């Protein structure tokens, strides 16, 4: 039995995805090409992501700031690799009111240049360091093809930018923030990830190295879900960020930047959703429990139940609309609410409620006694763990260890996923792999396994074990 | 005794203001002309404002969304008054990457057009209504002259946009949101305000009417601090937002919009600050208490004290930097932290702490016993009330009732403030008043007093009692 409003996930995954986005009222297209409207249900998930991550950033000593939306063309051009990476995809403001600007401004595609410029004025002594700044904002990249949450001309994100007095400290910040992302995505979003180093060709424009969190979607396609970059002194040299160190010598500062975006919401949909709609893990669901009273006369009973849950920190909502119970059930399933409690007169009299969990769609009876709230809370943990495990098992079954290009081709044509191979380190071999359905290196994981001695492409001596995958 | 780093407030108010902004590290100028960088201390105040207002918006049933940053030129032009009001001051994006766009896009100066377009697709039946949406974002207006927080080419704000099935309901939303702003500004920011209706010449471009919250700064200049607009069916007709009403007839919807911005932070500075820096009311201060331990050996004692305050919901911070106590005291005064606790070994032994309140700069001794936290909490209430009262009394002493233009001129040359007069309702008389140092109508308060029968300008029959003032 599936919801008739949406395409089946196994029939047309791309259409299924947009059907969920639209039918769960997460987002809508705007009249402005390539720009998305985040509707209340979609934005509420983003708010939840923001709240959890923001607390963690602050606990680790970061503070929020707000940088301008615009970057002077000359400022953007200060770091060569950076401008080469971003110039082809920025939006340019050329007029203010009816006047042409003397220098055109780009709408920030990312804010390294703005933070660089700011830090060059602020950083003077090692005593000022570290400076651990973050901002929640939107950025603009003039993409040709767009997909809700995954790729858009404007998208919401956070970007952390830090300055340190030593390379060691900056490198450990880069790793720490990757770990923050990994923990968040696994523990809250119930999405198992792999993490590691990006290859030279895949790293951020201007970075010394980029660490990445990668997640595998239901269709076997990878989603780069968060990145953390170490800049070394590259931006500091370009923007002249110097400090006097503890030996009273002038030294260029060491920097990092790191970010996640609303594409995480795309990941949630594509890892957990099914043919009945979205499925939200309880730890990230804006509404964790929906209570559906079948008759108006039990609304007040439903409200009391909702209050009880709320006292235990469980977010619930009583659906008092005049739709039919069946319609409501389908709607809440579409919206991915983890738990539904069905309340009829009979249930109240018998003190036994029907509780439906969204992930497995199982229904069970729970007795309304002193332990009721605790049982709901346990059920939430169970759903959270089950969702993680299901995604983890799927990832395992779609992670392949290969030693020949033929094997890779066959897998990618039948049941794509992560491909683990050895690699010599030559970007040319990445180009060779790209010919197989656009395979790209995902990351070089920290924990290396030795599959063989030779690069899968050229047969030369291998340097790394690498994950490959096609990507969103 | 005043802080030597800043200009005296009574010598040069404008310079004093920017000195505070810079020395309290609230904001900095960026390399992008007219665009501000909100630094951690400034942004923390904005976060506090956001948290409090966002909770209140949600309590009243509003939800957050995110609309695009850009508006197609043709979309902006749909409502005539609106485009006339905003077109001269928008920034235009003409190129994406290296390509010229087919239709140029403006960076949103406000989002009525985007919400209008969205609602035209979404609103179908009276059952869909009301739709109570809000967004926290930044907007761009190509101002020629800018001042930190008060006027900038880009500024942070929130904009609520609601759609209703009846004029009555929309009008009452317009009033309700004005009241939310008034309560927030008075109760949290300790800024007494006047509220009322904007005249036809001062209302928002495209509104049926605009309600406004006005605050008086230390220098007698007015700050429009929040506005709430009733659109009637104007935008609904321009954007074709129709719904089938309960008689199953098609009807144009009724709309409102309302907003406050970071200019509220400018208001905080200009109402409460003094020659030693910023003074933050405890209810809006990101840090309410700073604890300054004089010696390193009492750091752990200071931390325990901070924990105790934190348990009572009081935000405190222990200053462990290696600066001198005198330097620290001046710095925390500059930053406007409401309460400072000075901790020395002697104080710990005697169980009597020196506590300094920022508003009056009085020092007092408070015994460290069971009631200590309660006493700090009471002191915070006292500071909050005292700050409000001080500003209120100043407003009263600078609110003048006038019946002749000569009186007005004299006041405006000596000690400007609010001018209360009668007015005939003719915009020409507003033009006459403008000749007196740029006086503008502030608002027509709900509670009318009858000062005389005649308009102060033309002597014709008066229609309203009006507040006038010069403005930021």
C-alpha cells in the first residue's frame, strides 16, 4: 500500500524525491529561476538543525557574526585559486538604484574574502587568537541546473571561519569541526557517514586540504554533506593577516573554514523516505508525536495528553482539523512525523491507545498508565536507532571493494554505491574513473585498508585506499 | 570621570554614537561601501532580540519560512505604489557568471512581492486562512548615506507577512503585532515608546495604513523602531490572491506585513548609553553579570559563583584575562554589562562582595549567603526598571505641546524632542513643518487630546492631534 500522490521510489527516484518535497510541503519553486522557497515544514527542520549545531558550536567557543552579502570584485580577486574556483558562478550587482556602480559587487558565494579582509584589520597579536567565528546566512552560486535542497542559486548554510596562531591548532580545529558534523549527522539525522580527506582535484578552491562528510542515499548516489577546510597561511598571505607571535615576530595566521547547508534536508529525504512520504528521525523532527482524536468530544483529553508529553520534552501536536481520520493518517505519514497516537472514545475507556510508528508503519497498543510517557520516549529511541541501522545496513550492502575497472563498471550499471579501491594519487586516474557514469573520488578515509598494491586505473604503485561514488 | 576613548555624548552626539559602536565592538565597517559587519557583541544582542520575538511570534501562531533573495523586475512591478516607493533604492543583479541575464533581478528591499506571488499559488479556500508567515533575513536598500545600525545598504530584520479571510481579522493582526513590538521594546529594551498611525505621506509604499512604534533618543531625535502595515486587498488585487469564502464566492484576500530590524540596537545605544559606553538593560543583555576575580587563585571560586547564577537563569561570565582590574572594569563598562562583581581574597574571607551596577555606576556590598542570587536577581529588576524610568522621564521633559510655529522653532533650536500639535490632515502642512529642521510627522496616537481647534500650520479646522519629530 503506498500513497497515490507520489511516484514510487523504485520506479523513478528523482520524481519520487520532488514529489516528497512538494507533497510534504517542505519547499516550493519561486518565480525566480533556480531559487527555492522554504515552506514552514521545511524551514522548521532547518531551524532544528540550526539550534542543535549552534549550541554545539558555542559550547566549543565559537561566536556568531554577520558579514555583508556583497563582495567587491577586487576583494574577491585577492586569492587566485579562490577566484578561479568561484568567478564562473557568481551573480553580479552592477547597478544601485538607477546608477551604475563604479566597481561591481558579487553576491557572496562563500565568505572567505570578507572574513579575510576583516581579520587582516583585527588580528594583531597571538593574544587575539584564536578567533572562532561563524555565520548563518544564505549564499548565491549561479548554477545551471538546480534541484530542491541539493543545488540552487541561493541556499541557506552556516560557514565557520577561524584564525589561529599555529598550524597545529588550526588543523585540529579542522578535524574537530568535521567530527561535530559527523556526530550530528549520525546521532540526530540517523544518517551513517564516511569521512576523510578530499583529493587535490576535489578540495575547496584555496584550501590546503579539505575534509568531507559523505552520505549514501537510497539510490546509491553520494551526497557531500559537510566540509571542513584547512587553509594554512594561504588566505593569510593573500589578505595580509599577520600577528606578532609569542617571540614578538610577525607571522602569517593559520585559518580554517567549515560548513553545512540545507542540502542536509535533501539527505534526510533521500536516506529515510519511502513510498508513503518523508520519514523524520525523532531527534530532528520538529514535531515528534501527532495525536489524532477521532471525535471532537475528546479534544480536551488529547490536549492533556499533549501537555504530558511536552513536560517530558516531547514535541507533540493535536490534529483538530475536520478532515477524515484516514486522510489525516496519510498526511502525517507524508510529513514524516515519527509517532502517531490514535485516540477514540473506546481507547480512552479501555486505557489502551493505538500507537503507529512511521518508520516501520507498525501499529501497537500502549496502555495509558504512569509509564506511558516513558514508553513513548523509549519508542522514539527505538525508531531513531532503527532508522540508523537500516541506513547503515543498506550502506554496507552497497559498499564494494574493487580491483578492476570491469568490476566497477558492472556494479555501477546494476546497483551503484560506494566503490572502495586503491589509487596512485594521480588526478589522471580520477579522470579515467569519471568516465564510468561520472564516478568521482569521495574521500580518502583516515582508516586505510590495503586492498591491493596497485592503483585500480593505471596499475602503478598505490598510495591510498579511496572511496568513489557518483554524486548529487 | 569618563572613558577617554570616546567623545562626550553632550559634545558631539553623532561621534559619541560611532565611538560606542566601535569601542564596544558591536560592529565594524566593511570594505563594501555602506555594508556593516556585525561583530560578536553586536550580533549577540540581535540573537537575543530574535529569540525573544521569535518565541512570541510562534506563541501567536506564526511560522517561519525563507523566501528568495532576488525578485524578478517584472514581479516587483506588479504593485504600482510599491515599485514607485522602492525602485529608486534597489540593487540590480544583471549578470550570472559571465552571462547577462534575460531579465534583471533586484536584491529584495522587502519581500511583499515574493510573498504575494507565493500566496497567489497557495491560497485557495477560506480554510487555508489565515496564513501567518515570518522570515528572518537581510534586505538591501541602496542608501546614499549610511550609519551603523540605523541606515545601511544591507540590514538584518524580520518581516511578517500574513493573509486573512476578512478585513477585520487582518486589521486586528496589524494592531496585535504593533502591540507585540511595543511590549518588547518597553519590557525588554527598557525604551518607552509612543505608537500610532502614520500619515498618508509617511505610510509604507502600497499599504492602506501603517502603524508605527516611535522612540525618542537621548539627543531628542526620533527613531522609527517598528512598523505594522495593513494592506487591505491592494496586494491581493495586484498579485491575484483570491480565495473562495464560506459562501463559496471568490474574494480577494486581506494582508498585513510588519517588521523590526537591527536599528533597534542603534536605539539601545542612543537611549541608554553614557560617556563610559554602552548600557544594556538586563532583559536584553547577552551577558548579565561579569565576575572579575582579582587573583588567579580565586578563579575556581568565581566559576562556582557563575554556576550558581546560571542555575537561576542569570547569564554570567568570569573574566580570566591577564589585564589589570582597572582596565577590565572600564572594558565591561564600555560593553554595557549590567552588573559587575569584584572578587578579591578579602571579599571571599569576609563573605561580602563589591557589586557595581552599570546604569548608575553605584557600588554596593552584598553578603554572600543563601539570598545572594535572589539579591542579584532583584538588582537586575531594579536596573531594568530604573533604566526605563530614566528614559521615560527624559521623554516627558522633552515632549512639548505647541500651538504656534514660533514655539516649535524655538524648541527645535534649543532642546528638540516630540512636538504635539493639532493638524488639519493636509500633506501641505507636513511640508511646512519640514522646513523647521526637517520635522516630520511621527504618528497620530490612538489616544487623542484636544490641544486646540486649529491646525498649527494653516489655522484651518484640525482633524488630529499629531506627534512631530526629527528622525534618524
